[in-house]
C-alpha cells in the first residue's frame, strides 16, 4: 500500500514540472511571435488609399436653347476643338446681324466726319453767300436813295426806316452765309471725330460680344480626353449654366489619395511614390503633383496629439503616360515613406 502511494506521488511530482515547462514554452513562443509581428509592422511602409481620377472638364450652356446636334457619341475619345454639342443659334444669329448693322452705321458716320463736306455742298453755300451779298448791295442802294429823297422832303421817315431795316437784315444774311461756308470748308471739329470714333468702338465691342455668344452655342472640347457624359438629349432645351458635356481630360490618370497626418511632413511635391492598382500585379512609380495645405477633415488645432494622427491631407500622384488606358475610379494604394 505504501509502495503504491509512493508511485502515485512520484507520478504527480513528475507531471507538474512538465506542465509548467510547457506553459513557459508556450508563453515564450507567443512573445516571440508578437515580437516578430511588431518588427514586421515597424519595417513595413504605410499605405495611403484612394482612387484613379482624371481632370473633370464640365462644358456649360451659355444660353437656354434647344440641343440640335450631338456629333460625338458618349464614351468616345475627343481632341481639342472637336464639336461636342450644338445649340439652336437662330436668335443669336439675328442679334449678331443687328450688331453688324450698327457697326456699319457708326463706320459710315465716322467716314462722313473725316471726309468733310462734299464739293456740291460747298458750291451751294458759296452761291447762297453770293445771293446774300447781292441782296445786301441792293438794300444799301435803296437805303441811300431813301436818304437822299428824305433830305429833299420827297419821302417820309418811315420809308427810310424800312430801307435801313432791309439793309441790316441783308447784312446779317451775308454774315450767316459766310459762317455756313466757313463751317463746310474748315472741316469737322476734333471733338466730333473723337465722338464718332468712340461710337464706332462701342458698336464694334457689342458686335464682338454677340459673335462670342454665337460661337459659344457650339460647344467644343477645350482639351483632349474622354467624353464621359452628355447630360442632355437631342431636342431638349437646356438651362442656362447647366453642364452639357463632361470630358475627362488628360492622357494618363492620377491617384487621388489621403495622406495621414504623421506622414504629411515626409511627402512633398515632386517625390516619387509606388502605386498599387487593383487588378495589376506590377507596381507603378508615380510623382506627387499636388498636396493640400489644409486637412480634409477636422482642423488640427481642435484635436489633441492622438486625435491629430487621424487627420488626412488630400494629395494627387501622377501616373506615367504609358498607363493611359487605365480607367478612372479604380481603387489604388500608395506606399508612403
């Protein structure tokens, strides 16, 4: 009986140290595994998440007119200068013609001022002056006769007064005719020329404005890219200022990412960053082209140090032109230094 108890005690004493050693080994292995994970996390690069994007060019309507033509199908590649949308231009064409007529009228008036009086007008004024002089000569002679007759008491003083009034009236007519002739021969006043030139400039500016409005009714692409959307259908009347064509410009896209606050000071414009695109096994080397100077979310001065680490700064990383076939909207990951 005692021998059996000794064997039992021996068995218990030998099992306890074995279990303790196992627990020690397990704890050590766990600590080692955590250390490995921690070391790997410290050595790995941080990732900034985002999507592939292109510059979005919105062509807006400058007038509330009807869509009369959509020459290029949605989703097609376009070049700078390609016609995207045509709006009804009949009313604007009439306004442009009216502005042209005003310019022609102002130009004619200015030419008239510059050329001065015609030879026929000068000749007519000269003849009018000669007639006034002849009438003055006749009235002067009549006045002298009336005065002589009055001295001989052959006429009354009223006759002399009438002769004097006729002479003075004809004298005034001669002066008026002389001034009219002088106006025609001296040419246009400089002030009148300036007024004519200013009026012509006003009409030309109005015509340029109407021509611009007419040209804007034909919406053309301002950059090469992809015609992403045509919001209005053929025959619809667009609203003023609404987008009528959306073009995604640029050959290759750029990665629009959000950089965490702790890494903001490590990234600057011109840096090369490694980009991983979903669906591509190879990585892409891009160049930082823009970083926002302000955080995209809560301002830093409203947060403590721990909370500031969650602030994000919007940035754009340009891809090389060899990746121009990549579509927009694809998720990307960018390695941060």
